[in-house]
């Protein structure tokens, strides 16, 4: 018993140390955002700024349209996430509950798309969207991102873990398939849906390569591309860069904390059956 408690404490200490090591870069980023440029280059390292300074935030908005970058990222991420939620729930439901010829083959094709590197499809995607005349428009940044194979995989596997008796009882009571999906399935797949929202929003918010290729003007740039602009087009003002990075991190933290109570349950539930 004593040996078990000893090892439990060792594991606890190791986990705490790992958490602190993980948090340290983020704390340093936050600290640097409120420091002055000369203070960063001093020989003493301190997480707490000697004088809290908002100049980094002011420079970020002065040197680049950071507000526009943030708006673009938020608009694209929110609309894309809503689209993914719709397509993944409907496709996942069809692949988990409907019986039709080629269902398993379609699911294998969906899994196969997850194994293709995103960079391998960027050239044909660019050619196709350029042919549509969508380059440097929201349509190019949103519509191709509204189908996320990993989200379909999560919803489908979560539905396989749900008992069919729930739907059968609803149909006996007179519900058709659409009513069953809206009234029975949706309330019970909130954990999986929250997992999809977190992954999709984070993916679209942090995406750099796709917006870089598909946009040409600052009016359409996202915050991740904007951070690169701040780093390359201006002198290395660390408070400015860290201030912009802090602002770009807030929505991801917010979306995670908003759905965190569903997150673990959704990931575990989606792996119960495959």
C-alpha cells in the first residue's frame, strides 16, 4: 500500500513538472508582450515585467492591419466550423446508421483522404479555385474547409457506440428518420460534436499554408499569415510580435475551455468502436 502511494506521488510530481514545462513558453510569451524592447535584451531573465507596457500591442495595430487579420481568421474559422459540424454529422450518421451498397468502401475512401498530405493537393486545388475565380475571396478560404474527414471519423465512430434501441424506440413512437436525427441523435452526440468543434476551429485558426497561397492582399490575410508579415517586413520588435501572438492565441484557448467538459468524453467515445 505504501509502495503504491509512493509511485502515485512520483507520477503526480512528474505530471506537474511536465505541465509547468509545457506552460513556461506561453508564460514567457505573455510576459514578453508587456515588456519593453530594452528589457528583453537584459542579462537577467524574469517572467514579471518591471514596467507593464502596452506599446507592443499599439505597434502591432500600427504596423499591420491586425484587427482585419483577426476578423478574417474568426469569420473563416467560425463559418468553416459550422460547415464541418453539418457535413460531419450528416455523413457520420449515414455511414454509421444507414445500410446501402458501398457504405464501407466510402468510409475507407474517407479514411484514405486523411493519409494524403495536405501539401500534395495544394496545386490542383489552386488551379481549380483559380478557374472558379475564387482566389483572394472568402469562398476559397471557407468552402474547401467545410468537409473534414477526421470529423466524419469521430462522429461515425461515436454513433457506433450508441445503442440502436434509442432510435428504434423513437421510430416506434412515430418519429421519421429526420426527426430521430434532430431529437434523439443530436442531443446524445454533444461530446463528439464538441470534439469536432475544437479540432476544426483550432485547425482553421492555426492554418498558415492554405491562406498564404489563396490570398493576395492584406484585406484577406489571416492572423497566422499576419504574424509572418510582422516578423519579416518589420524590424524584430519582440513585444510587438508577442503581443500579436497573444491575441491570436486567445480564441483557441476560449473555444477549448468552452467545450472542455465534452472533449475527453467525445474522444474516448469515438474510439469505443471502429
